[in-house]
C-alpha cells in the first residue's frame, strides 16, 4: 500500500452556486457571482461590489438542515452546507470505525454576529443575548459545530492564517493521514462577508469598485467574497475499504513565509516562489509537469505582480496556462484555498481550464497572460493551486489525477 | 511571560485579574516596530525572543502559534471604531493587527524567517494543535528546530463581558482559590514559547514524549487514553513521579482532572499552575512550561504543590490540562 493521499469527496457553496454542480455550471457559462451586496448591510453597498451567497441566514439554515432553535453564525451555516455535501459525497457516514477528523480554515469566525451585537454585549445588561452568541465568536466555533453535527471528531482543529487558511488546512489534513493519525479527514475552509472585513480591506485601499481584473495591467483591487469549500482526503487503505471513487490525489504541498511586510508581498514574490518550488519538490515533479495553475490572483496591484514574477522565475518563462477564478467568486479569504481546491479537481476531472474573466491588458512587467477562454484542448493531469495571505503566509498545493 | 522559575511572588494582579507582566519591550523589539504593535503581539514577540535567546536559536525551521481568541485588543479597537464612526474614517493599523496569525507573522518578519508558519485557533486545543504540528514536523524530518507558542490576552472588555456571565472567581488569594471548587475561574492571560528540537543539547529542559487531546470525554475515556499513552511509553501510573494539573478552582471543570488523579495516581504529588496565570484557552502553554521546568530543576515553588507529599526523583511528569470540560489534554514529559 502506498502512502498516497486521495480525494474522495467535494463540497462547495459560493456566490456562483449552492453546491459543486451549480458552481461548475457557472464556471462554464462565465457567470460571475459578483454584484451589489444584497444580504450584508453596509454603507459601502453602492461603492464596492461583493461576491455574496445570495441566501439569507434563515434560508441557509434551511439549506443546511439546521433547526432555528440555536444560534448559528453565517460562517457556520455556509461551512455546514459545503461540509455536508463533501461528507455525503465521500460516504463518510459509513465505516465509522475509520478514524475521521476535520481541519478547517477561517479568518472571520463568528464576527458576523459579533459586529451586530457587540455594543449590546458591552452596554446593555442582556446576559441571555450574550450567552447565546458569545461562544460563537471565536474561529473554532464553526469547525467544532460542524464536526459535532457530522460526527468527524477523531481530531478536529482550526487554522487561521488569513487568505491561506483553507490551503493550510488541506496541507495539515494530508500530513495527519500520512503520519497515521487519521484515515479520513474533511478539510477546507469557510468565511462569511462581514462589515469588519469589508471596512478593513477598504482602509488598505485594495478594493475594486468594479469587478476585479486579475493579472490585468489596469487592475486596481479585489472583490471580497464569501464561501465554503471542503474536500475529503483519505488514505489509500481507507479509500479501498470504502470502495470510494477517487477524484484525484494531493501530491504536493508547501507553506513558506515571505517575511517582507504584514500585508504586502515582496516585489520579487520571494515567499510565493519558495512555496511553489517546495510544493513541486514535494510532489516530485518538475515545473514542466504542471498543466494548469489556479493562481491566487486577487486582482490587487501588489499580489498579481508579486505572484506573476514568482511564476516567471520558477517556470523560467515557460509558464503553464493559468487563471484566477477569483474573477468569478471574489476573494473568499479563509475559504479561498478550499473552493479553489474543488475548482482544481473539477479541472482535472473534466479536463478543462477555466478562464480568467475581465482580462483585457497584459501587465507590462510580465511576459505572460492568463487564459481568457474556457479550454478543453489541454490534458489536465497536474494542477498547482496558490493561496497567499497576510502575514506573508504563502501556501501552494499540487493536485494530480489519480 | 515568565522569568526564571516560578517563585511564590510570581503573581501580577490588576484588581482580581491575573495580568501578564509587561517586560521591558525595548530589549526585544525596536521601538519603531513596538509602537505599532498591540499588547498581545508585543508579549508574544518578546516571549518568543526570550525563548530563542535561551535556546540560542536564530532561525527556526518552523514557527507555530496557538491562540484561541487572537489579537483581541486590535479586533475590539477596529470593531468599536467601525460601529461608532458608521464605517467611515477608519485606519488600517488595528485591522491589520487583528488577524489571528499576526504574532507568528511578526516573529517571522523580525527574524527574516521564510520557513513554515502556522497559527491554530481551536479553543482549548489551540496550543496543543500547535504542539502536535511541531512534533509531526520533527518526526517527518521537515524540521529539526521548531518555535512553538501559546498565547491569549484578557482585555478589559473581554473581562467585563465574561463577568456579566458570571465566569470569573473573585479572589484575594489565588493560591487558595484554585482549591476551593466553587464556581468561577481566575481571569488570566499570557504567552509561553518553546523550542522543540530533535537533538538534546545544553539548553534542553525535558523530552516531550507524547501528547493526547481528548474531546468531550467522560472520566472513563479520559483515564483510558491516559493509560494508553503511558503504555505506549512502557510506563505504568506508578512510573509518573509528579502530576502537573491545570485545575482552575471551578469544581465542575476540575472534577475530570481530580478524578483522574484520585483514580490512577492516588499517591502522586500534584503541582498546579493556574494560580499563576489564571484561566485562558492556551493556559496549557504556561502549564507545559512549569512541567518542563519541574523536570529540569527537580522542583517548583512550594505554593504550587497541592498535595502533602513531594517527589523525590523526577524522571517522568504527566501534564494534564482541561479547558471548559470539553477540551482535555495530556502530555508526557521525561528527563533526558
């Protein structure tokens, strides 16, 4: 038996669909989910488009099959829907004796409820309201709630490294399996839109007032989004025992730190370069072997230049086809690595490269351009997925056909 | 932040909160950088600096931090301003610092460290998750020296909010309060950092042999997992020379650890630590420090001991911590 880490299930909810199938259909039909905010109440509603899941919390509760009798944050609701989809897809309710865990990434946690109630917590004597929600604020709440509901409790933890959170969760999951601590693990991430994050990113002046233009010479920022994306990783032995369909394997992963600035990436993309390089080394492959890169590509002047330079350096000018699907889903922060893992696997399973929307002008500093039309002519066996976060946290994952 | 040893006078109280010491930050962080850092970030960075100094480590192969609540002060600052100003006239600094991985990120920045950098945020297992990751990295030979830390801060707002829910124990004597089994816990905060290496050297305090996290156990399950951990290392309960227990004085929560001690380790001396640091989700980092210190120095302060007996020779210490009943962890430390 080899030490391969196999993918046996996927789940996703985002601005472009309520499940994997819907998201895939949107990707094919070039349907972006970015629009004026409908659910989030914010003074910036008419200024900055966002990529919202177009359901209220009540509607999400119904979709998740959760009763209304206890408080769930929007983060938990989104996470529950995608996690359930992946869980059912991989048949995790079966073979209960296999050690099954969960690792989730998030940056927002329960902030959605906290920002609504915070002044009440401080000022009004309302212990009831307080006790209902106070323990839903932390990042671990959504993970624990989901793991408790689904019953994957053999090891549960939460990672928060900004925009690389979900990718790091996937990386840890693979290592837990390889080190024999778990047989199966639900991994990915979730973040919901909050005024906290929207205003925070606004102070950094990296939001686009239009739909973002990743890797475009005239790009001016990102669109914030919300989503949840989970995949199921299994050891080969567990997958065989369950007679599971295999959607791919996680062959490479690496996490590095740019160590340049708290929020900006180094101009040469040093951390990005190292993350991609190490991930390929882990996978035991050459840059030539990569068929498609799902780039981090947020659409900010800083990231795309940094990432582009890193790619040119690593691939010595022969960059494989690449695109940023954030042009569809927005930047979903802690969930990005999770939904982009699903998208990378869709790419492998359907032999398809998804386009980078809104691209018109090549970046003057680079020699490369993203893919702008859906491409089914390329054999896609190996996909590199990048997630680069604040704090210089850079993660690259390599997915391969099984 | 802890100075050498765990002296009896090592308690810093502000009202009835156990406030972490603020060291002379200038020694560890350039004033220009420190000026922009929230308190928990300064405490974390300074703790890590002291730890690396003691271990003579300049560039660890990995930096891993556990924090359940993250940078609360900065989060509150940005949040309150956002609400008060109705989402206008906001500045980035507190937002940037509010991300949970700020401490790990700042340490990397100050060291120029490009290596593996993770932050765990899972409640009473935040520090344990970081520790487990570090142990895996060493086992995988992906690292030979890892900086691991656990930290959480207690802001005034955080204290007030939980005060309304009746979480805190008001106490004039911390040492007595963790024995009284009444309701409430001592409000605390702190940071503790460690260097984990594969090779022993002159700085080594102890060997970290095993770690178990047990979620929502009953007494039987907790005891079973403890015995399994010991068996894995060819030990029986009698082979444990001292217990370090994370009892916090809240009867309902402490009963797991006390029942464990009574059932499996009735004769073993017990040392506590939460009268020094109070209760917070990553207090287990402070406890691990005490357990490691105990092995290295073969003693801790008199005030820490909870039972009448004292260990003679300390070769194996079992460190058991609980956070809000659901999060129980057990760590085995050995002399090396």
